[in-house]
């Protein structure tokens, strides 16, 4: 597969995810996040980065199911966290697989939150961990997107704070 095509898939998916951070409604945010994750799964699969491919598939499922979540029952939250750590262990490619599991754990906790501002703050903390993994596996698209995500998250935080 041509490297430019693999990176293009990543850029498309991550671009969609980038715009999801600007959504004020949680359900719209999660729908766009799911759509972008489908492209990202294809990107990491073609790169041979199996930890990321599997964890993004889990994350896409999480995006759909979290739209229907019941706040008082945290079972789903814990189930996804366990799934990310098991994926990191079973797709072990080095310690960076566990760094990715930690990043997805933070992101999962963020997406469980109701308030989109809290979601943005916690996702901000996960970005450096994603960058480390993406650097190790050579995902140019994801590294560029990590920088853009930081900017998008900060803009979203500031913009939504002004609305309150």
C-alpha cells in the first residue's frame, strides 16, 4: 500500500475527529468521533500498528455505546478500560503499547463525563501520550493531528468558557 494513501486515511479520520472537539452537544461530538475513528482504524491497520488499530476499534465501539450510557452505572466505563489494557497486552509491541492503553484510559474517563468542558480538559491530558505512541509507530498523520488536537481542545475550552 502506498505510504501517501495510508497517511491520507489518517489525515481524513483525524480531521473529522479534530472538528468533533468543536461540537457543544455530547451526542454530536461522539458521532463525529466515531466516524473519524473508522478512518483511523484503517490507517493504523495499514501501518501495521496493531495496538492502535485494535484500541481504535474498541474506541469506536465506545463512542457509539457512550451515547446511550446511564450515568449511575459505571460498568460500561470499567469494561472499556479493561478492554484497552487487555488490547495493549495482547498486541504488545513494546512499552509504547501500554502508553497507548493509558492514553485511551484517560480518554475513556473523559468521554464518560457529561460536561463537554470536562471532556476537553481530560482529553488534553491524554494528548502527549498519544503523541509518544504515534511517534514510535511512524504515524505522521497522527503526530500532526496531535498538535492540531491540542490547539482545537484549547480553542474549544476557551470558546465554551466564554459562552458560560
